[in-house]
C-alpha cells in the first residue's frame, strides 16, 4: 500500500526555520499534485502550500514569502521549507498526495502528521 510519512517537525523559537519532508512509498506509478496542510488546535485543517507535478506552486496568504514547497520526483518526496516562523504557525502539518497506484487508478493519501511548535 502507499504510505506518506512526514518528518522534520519539532520545537523552534520564533524567527527560526524548519524543513519538513514527506516521503511516499509503496506501489507508486506516479504522483500528481502534492500539498501541505496544517491544523492548529480548535481550527479547521487548512491548505498551506501545493505543488503540481510540473512544479507550479500556490501558497496560503499567511505563509507567502516565508514558506517554500518543493519536490524531488526521483525520491517521491515533497518538502516544506519554513522560515521566519511565528507562533501562529504552530500546528500539526500533514502532507497530501494524489498518487497513481496502477494503470489509470489514482487515489488520494494523507500522512500521519508532524507537530511544529513555535515558541515566543
């Protein structure tokens, strides 16, 4: 089965940086769009950044200029570089991918999430 595993979360002071990684493994033919979402306590899960198979990106207004999404297709991995972190960035971050697992068969997958905590 396909699995997405996030890593790189942790505790960081405001103004610091973290890089999140999400590696896809399993029966993968190809990966289309990949994205990072986050969910803070008491809030809905929100889209943070998204990247197409061709490398086109979009970001939530709250992270533009601070976060960068990228992907390494050879490694089936998507990254989120987070700079100038703010306490309001504190959340569980999840990766999401639309993945082809067989001829003409695509499914959407979620990672288990990684905690990012930004202190004041």
